[in-house]
């Protein structure tokens, strides 16, 4: 089980590292969000957006940024055969909800600094797809994890990562988890 968790964290870290890249095109002052529903002060000339306008702005566009496990209901945990309480952690700039079943390590990561256009390959082939009413991208990365990025706004997305033991295809479980999380997305 610890090996699956290590591979899941490595897969998420590789995905996030490739997605971040080196881009200095956005200028302004970063302000931490103290209340996800509250606009942050800005300085003259800096870009502004609110959580509901889909403009990104680091607010998460209505996502439960500081508690990604809110996207995973007890019914979802039951359908995925998760018996232990999920845990949260930061991986790069993403807030991640981690959970395990007997066969898979799973993660739901909220990204508020990059949208679906920033979903980069981690050694596999990226395919465009749809999850519910949201555009998405899917890849089996070089760690054997199945990653589905669900676009929420131009600057936010939710990444679903499922890692198995190497003998079972993780993508059907990733697709199921994505379809269970998607209705909760703005």
C-alpha cells in the first residue's frame, strides 16, 4: 500500500511539475485567499477577478480549494471501496485529497493556477475527452497512473489520478472517480 501511495504522489508531482513550466507572462501581486468567497484587495494595475467570474485569479472559481475532499462524498468512497478516511496534502501548488482502495491509490487535486490548456504529457499520450458537461484530458503517464484533468475555468482544473499495482488498468477507476466528482464542479 505504501508503494502505491509513493507512486501516486510521484505521478501527481510529475504531472504538476510539467504543468507549471516557466512562464513569467502574468504580472501582479499574489494575495493569499483567506476566505474563498471573498475578493482579495488588489493594487493599481493588477488583474482582478472574482471566484464566480471564471477568470482564475487564484481563487479556485468556486472550488473548495482548501478542502479538496469535499469533492468526494461518502457514497463515492463506498462505490470505490475506500474504507479509510481520505487525507489531504499539498503537492506543488495543488491541494490533493488522497484515498486508497485494496487495488488503487487515488488522488483528487484542485489546481487554481493552470487550466486544461496547461495539461501537459508526463510521458504518455494525451487524449481529449469529456466528463459530464466539462471538457477534459486523459493520459496514462510514465508511472502507469491514469490522469484525467477536468477543465473548470481558464485558470483552474481538477486532476484525478489513479495508480494501481501494475496488473490492473487504472483508467476505468479514474473514469468512475471523475464522473462522480464532476457534478460537484462549477
